[in-house]
C-alpha cells in the first residue's frame, strides 16, 4: 500500500532549503519508507495515546514529524529538521 506524501508550508520550506542532491535522496527515502509504511520504519508516536496518527521518524538524516490519514492514505509532513 502506498501513501501520498504532502508537506505543509514550514516542512516544504525546509525541504526546499536542501541541496538538490540531498532533496532528491530525501524524497526517495520518504517514498520508500514512510510512503510505504508510515507506522513502521522506526517511527514512533509523537502524540498522546488518543492521537496515534501523529508520528516522528528519522528519514535520510532528517527528523520528520508527520500525520497519517487513513481515509485518503496520505502522509502530511509538518516539520523537517536536518541533523
């Protein structure tokens, strides 16, 4: 099952600040990890037990905070922090 990946403005700005080579590798890593299994890939819950769809993961040397939508099968990254 594949999830569509979207970025809110703040996350998109962080993504665009990456060099083109890093951004391309980051995008591939997002698609092959969180885009395929947003609850796996070493991710952890970032919200309360009532909010299991808010997640944190490390993807290609970046910390990514994201929400998982089950209905339309989408992942929305809300924050990206490069290490």
